[in-house]
C-alpha cells in the first residue's frame, strides 16, 4: 500500500489497488481482473461482457489462461453485429 500511495504522490495517475484507492482517495484504474474472466464459461463471453460495460475504455486481459490463445480470442470477441465496441481505424502500412 505504501508503494502505491508513494507512486501516486510521485506523479502516477492512479492505482490498480482498490483498497489503496479508497483509503487514500486515489483514482483506481487498470485492466479487467483475472477473476472476472474466470467467472465466465469462456474468454470470449468475458471479453464481450467487459466491453459492454466499458465500451470506450476496455482493456482486455488476455493472459488469464494462455496469452497466445487469448490474443486471437480478444479479436474474435469483436466479431458480432451487436459488439459494443468498434474496431480500431486501419491505417495504411508504410
């Protein structure tokens, strides 16, 4: 807790530690929790649910089970008509 508070005092924007955030009134931020992903039947459902809750700021945690498998799962979670978030704008490769 001391490190998280000291980091904030030194200029960090916030903390991922909810207890520190509450105790010292520091903004909390970060990715989704591993426990959130594991509470679903599969990663794609977890990713879609999280994106629906945070459509503008979703940062998906792809290493809950297998990072290499989680990366394409995050992409597949966007492949539905009712997907709450849009694909990033593609720029020509130079």
